[in-house]
């Protein structure tokens, strides 16, 4: 069984499997605080009584070669858990959709082999776009009149109450976030809430920041006067990405999921030259979930609960 798991892990091409063999923390010099902490938590791996008490994650930070990988391996050995190494840098691929597909397979294999210690090396490479001139915050809205097969955000399609917030609240939060170039609207369909978003977009632009918006409508439809509030929102959008997602036209074009979708630089405040190093994947890590989102993986949405 162990051998089968190992083979499944290795088949992904981005994961390595290590059985829990070795002398654990005895082979590590110094780091007494870390050793005490790790030893005090060992009990939660030996008993299956309260799995929620197991440590969720440890962040090891340091310069290259300072022993992060070594200590991670020692911790897995100490807790008698298999260790799976996930190398983010090996995910990138020049082929359309392959990076996303690799991610999806890796997440499946990791989940299937639980419990384990997942060691994510060079995690910063998953966030390579952060800090660029286009860094910003995304606001997902609830409700979309379209139903594109393979939509990446199926939970946002139904018109229902999700999290009700006022424009003023979002504006207050936005102002407290440091060093952002602007805000992006996604969903769901932002133009289904065009009046409120126009007000927010106006405020964002008033302090010199930019607004990016994805929509399933075509620009011409939004300009036709048939979508309530569209003209007002368009006045405050710097970059519009328009068009439905068409699964058969999967694309790795910048910021687009399918070839039919187009970029419209409406204000000139964002240009094509600004669109550099924008990742096609996003990882959100909290206490219990590692969530992957991004552009479509052969039409499949991925959200895996790993821990
Ligand atoms: S328009 Fe966008 S959010 Fe709406 S169904 Fe299509 S892909 Fe999903």
C-alpha cells in the first residue's frame, strides 16, 4: 500500500515522497525552542483522539542553505509521518493549462495520501506577481446571469445573499490595505451590481488607484444601454476583460481563460506593458484550507481541503 502511495505521489512529477525514517530531531544541532515545540505536539500525532489539535502549518523562513529542508525532514521523522515535498518551481510549464493540471493532480495525490507532512519549498514562487505594479485586491461579487460550462467560480453564480457589505465598508477596508495599485472586480458578474461598484470604483480612482473588471458581457453590450448602471461603471474601469468563458477555446493569454475574451484599456492608466508577472494561480492558506483558484484547468474548478 505504501509503495502504491509512493508511486502515485511520484507520478505527479512535482511531488517527492519520503518515508518517516531517520533520527528525527536528535540529528539537529541547536534550535532548542523548535525542538521543544515539536516534541510537545508529537502526542497529537500518536493519538487519533483529537486530530483537530494537530499543528496545521509551520512557516520556516531563512536564507538559502540555512537548513530549512533539513529541519522539515527531521520534524516529519519526529512525528513519524511521511513527508511529501511539493516544489512550486517545478509547476511552471510552457504548455497551455499544464501548470494548472499539474497543480490539480498534485493536490489530489496529497489529499489521497493523508495524513502526511506537506513540505512546500520556495512557496514565494507561487506569488510571483505580488508586489508588481498591478498588485491589488480582488472583490468577488455574488450572482451571475450566465452559466458558462467550466466556470471557475460556480459558488458565485446563484443570485443569493452571501456576505452583504456596503460600499462604505469595502472602501474603508481598501484604504487600510497598504501599497496596492488598485482593485479588481470578479465574480459572479460585476455588472449585475454595476451601480454600487461604480460608486466604489469612483472612490478608488479618486486616490489615484486603478480598477480592473472581468465581465461575461461584451463591451458593446455594456455600451448599448441595456445593462443597468453599466455606463456609470464603465466610466471608472481602467481595464475591462470581457466575454464569456468558452471551455473549447481554453487559452493561456494574460488575464483571460479563453481565446474569445479581450482586454480593453479604457482609460489609458493601465497599459499592456503593465501586465507583467501576473500569476495564473492563486493560493489561499488559512487554518484548515489550502484553496487553489485561478484560470481554468481544462474546465474544472479546484478547491481541495487538504488538512
Ligand atoms: S460569466 Fe464568468 S462568472 Fe459568469 S458563468 Fe461565465 S465564467 Fe462564470
